[in-house]
């Protein structure tokens, strides 16, 4: 199965990112979302696609490592949009 994730905009309040960190964070968020969608789907009946105009995620502890923070953000976003 191939999973594609497109996040048009992600707003993280309370964190300043330099360009290199932001790109690694984006890749980590997309990777975690792809993994979670591949494992858990998007909803009842095996939905194959979804468009969500906005979703509020839970509070996420800020980590210094973009991969760890990206994983946390990806999981929070998935919880906000998946059943």
C-alpha cells in the first residue's frame, strides 16, 4: 500500500524554528502520519482518503530533536482527524 500525506499548513505555537530544523520536522510529521494511516486507516469502512480543513491537536511537549517532535506532532494530528 502506498500512502501519501499532504499537509498544506501546520502551525506550532510557542516554538521558533530555523529553516533546517523546520524541514526535518516537516519530514518527521509526514513520515509519522504516513505510518499511522497505513497501519490504522482513516476511519470506518476503510476510508481511502480524507480532507480536513482544520484540526486542533492536543498539547505536545516540545522536544529538542526534530524527529521526536515530528513524531509527537504526527500522532497528535492523527488522533485529531482519525476516529
